[in-house]
């Protein structure tokens, strides 16, 4: 397999349990690997350098700002840029597809959507509306940026058109359940601010809500027009029921029950508690 003309960007903070899996999955593919670290105190930088990565430290504010900083300040030289999280890996089939297909796209194709597969407690979460999730992760240099969102930010094309690749990459966090819940406890405050902003008519993201548009645009429309206006707290239980029963999440077994409940109910309920807390403080 010939290496593609490709630069890889990974954002990290204390990812020693995940990073090696990620870097091993792209061996032989990227032209350059850049790890933008925000102050790890574990072996993250050591692992990255062992795989030939350039490690740069930069203070973290949001994922979007960190990634856009990387686009503006790293010595990127390749035609294509690949964005991965440290807990994500390319399946061999996707790695081979990338290597074989990049040079074949016409100039007007500036972005490629990849299909994400979620692993949770050793189980592939295939139901509940969670697979396939299409995410723009490969794009020509200078043709895309991250929208300025605090959470669930999307890379968006500045010009050109996009295509889809056939094979999957995998989101597989090896840090365990405690780490997952701690991260989502932190995400809840940002999610609450996003939902409050939507309710107040403030949305500075690039993704335009479209019911019949691409997946990310459709999800944004549903959040803005269905989930957002629904009553606090009750909407978390309704969303879980929708995912677990109507979208067949129960077919994902016991890991699926845990995932769909924690992600679709507990996390959303905790986010609503944060929204309620914000409203209470404003009335004091």
C-alpha cells in the first residue's frame, strides 16, 4: 500500500491508554502526524514521538478552537488532512480505501465523509439511531474548518463538494466507564449552554438545520425544532424510549442498554438539570 499524500491531526490530553491503538491503525498511511497536546501528565507525548509524531503543546479551550489553531499554525504541507480523536482507529479496510482513492478524486471534491462505528463495553452499538454516523474527517488543505461550537462541533467545507467512503472508523475508548461518565458530566454544562442558546435564538454554528438535508443538518433541525422545545426532564425519558424501543436499541444487548440509558437518558437529564440551574440563577 503506497502512503497517501496526507497529514494527520490528533488532539490529546492524557490519552496514553488510547493513543497507541490510534497510531498503530494508521501506520504506513499518513505523510506526517501532528499531535496537539493540551498539557498531558502521562505518557501521551512519549507514545506519540515513538510513532514519529510531531508533538506541539497548546492551551485548550474548546475542541473547535484547538483544531482551528492546528490548521492555522502547524506546518501542514500535504494535499489532504485527516482528523482523528485519540480513541479512534481506522479499520484496515478504510486505511486501504483511503490510500487507494485519494488521488482519484477530482479537484472539486474537497471533503470526504467517514462512517463512525461506536464500541461500548466491548459491543458494537449498531442500533438506536447510532449507526451509521457520517462525519466529515478528511478534507483538502485550506478547504474546511471547524464550526465554533462548544460541543458536537462539525468540520464544514468552505468550498467544493463532498463524497463518502465505504468503510468504517471505530470510536473505542479504552479508559472505561468511569472516564466516560466523568467526560459527559463535563460535557453537560456545554450542552446546556448550547440548548439555552437555541431557545434564545442564538446559534453561531455553521450547520444549517435542514429536515431533509445531510445527517448533521437533519440532527440539528431535530434538536432545534423537536427536542429543544420539549419540556425539561421529560424529554430525556422520551428520547431514551425513542432510541431504545423505536430505533431498536434493545438489540445491542446489555452494553446497549447501558449505553443508550446513560447517553440517551442520564446525560440528557443531567444536561436539563444544568439548564434548570442556569434559569434558577438568572431569577435570583
